C-alpha cells in the first residue's frame, strides 16, 4: 500500500533525490515548511499523518497510524486555507504531469532551458518548479531560500526560468531570465515582458492561467461573478474527507473575476475581499492597480474598514518611494485625484495609512492580520 513520506528539510538536490526515491517506491511525499515552530510542526504531523519522516540529517523515523495513500498519489501540500489549520491537498502524478506539460508548452521550453527554485518547496509555487523540471527532464538548480545575489548568480550560470513573488522583483535584474512566473499576490504595474502573472492555487497545482489566458486543457468560466476552473491539473482530493468539491468537474474557487471579449481573465479577489461603500462594490485589486502607477507609490494594499456613514470606507496602506515628499493631506488629495482619472469616484481611497513596509508572509502574500488598524 502506498505511504505518505514527510520530508523535513530545505530545498536541495538531496530533497529531490528523496522525492524521486519515494515516487519510485510508489509513495507520496509531504514537504515540511522549514519555518514551522515545533508546535506547528506537531499539528501538521497530527493532521497529515505521514508514515515516515526524514529530516535534514537524513534520519528516517517511522510514525504510527500513518495515512494510507492511493496508487498514483504523488504529493500532499499543506495549505492553511482561511481557518489557519492545515488542510492536506493531494495531487497525483497525472495532475503534476498535466501542469508541467502545459506550462512547458506555453513557455516554449527547450532542452537548453533550466529552472531555478528559490521559494519554499513546502508551498505549491516552489514544489511545482521541481515537478516541471522532473516531468520535462529540464535542468534544475535549488536554493533553500530567496537571496537576490544568489538568484542573479544562478541566472548568469545558466538558469533561464524561475518562479517568484512580487516583492522579489525589485531586488533583482529581471532581464537575466528568459521568463519569471509571478504569483503570491497582486502584480505591480509596468512589469517587464518576460514576467508572467499567474493565477491558480494549491488545488490546481499552481498557476493554470498565464497573463490572463488559460493554459492548454484549462477551462474557465464565470458563474455569478465567481471563477470556476476545470482542468486535468486539479487535485485528487482533500486529505481529511477524500473528496473534491466539484460539479461536473468544475471547481468553484471562491475568487471573483471576469472574462473579457478576448477570453482574458481578470481576477478581482476573494469574495470576502469586496468593499461595499455607500452601496457601491469596490474591488481592492482594481484600486491597487490604479494607485500603483502613481509615481510616489512603491507598494500599496487596499482594504475596507467599518464606517458609520458609508458602511465601509476604502483604506489604502502605502509605502512611498524614497523621493516622495508630501504632507498627509496633500497625499490623500493627490492619490484620490489619481484614482479618479481612471475609475469612478467611489473607488478613490477615503483614508491613507503610510507604512515603512507592507507586512507580508514569507511567500509574499500580504499579512492582513499584521496591518495596523485604520
């Protein structure tokens, strides 16, 4: 019977060798987030129930009551979801292969191309790079974490493709890579042509829509504003109940968006992200995109906060460029005027909070809980 093997170590060639050995033996693997504290790791082990764990010293320990896996299962990724408790998402060799092949076709990869992993392999964005390389026989370089100097050196030594989060882009020369897949958070404005925005999730094994266009064999539709996906990259099941919430193969993402006349998908955000101010619906991502083109803005995050008059007000948390010099009152006026040049007036922020930096997780996503109260 197939088993689940936990790999408690950072990205390295040894990690990849152990993945391949587990797969050769018919087992699935669970990569462990190296940033977890002991209590978090224990919760993960209790929830995922691997049969064996191999740590960074290459010591293998057998664990009781291991979870049986199905033939063909390849990977379990722990996703925190909206509750914070780990949820195991099971991918098969078939789903990983479908994603690798579709990505390779869209990127027009050749035998000369070379992937770099520099984001955590416990996250689907990092592990999917390994899957792409293994399933397409591409060269692979692995870094245990993002380091701007090391990433650029890897590119100079032959790496042609990588996956990054938005906060890393400004720290490297993006022109060194043939292509960079960007995920994790809203994309900044004025991206280089070789930076490809991706849309996907752990359940789809990573990005399945590149620059708004679905990959091969990926179907997208909008139902009541919600994005639904149907594709061979979709997970087999969740660990806890061994089910997948689909209807006729369609997976409801809980993300809201729209498809234009050219078939391009625009993602507005999670259903719960919508701000309702004065009876009008405002998507934070739309405001963020507008504000990010202002010359004084380095980073921006938009949220809604309760307001006795409007129900909610639009609040923009901003990091200013080093050269920006302005008063608080002038900044609010300038940014409101800027947004109103391209959007209805109700999209304009009603409050600006200036921060030294936007709090983010290690995967580049905004840490909403760490934003100060507005």
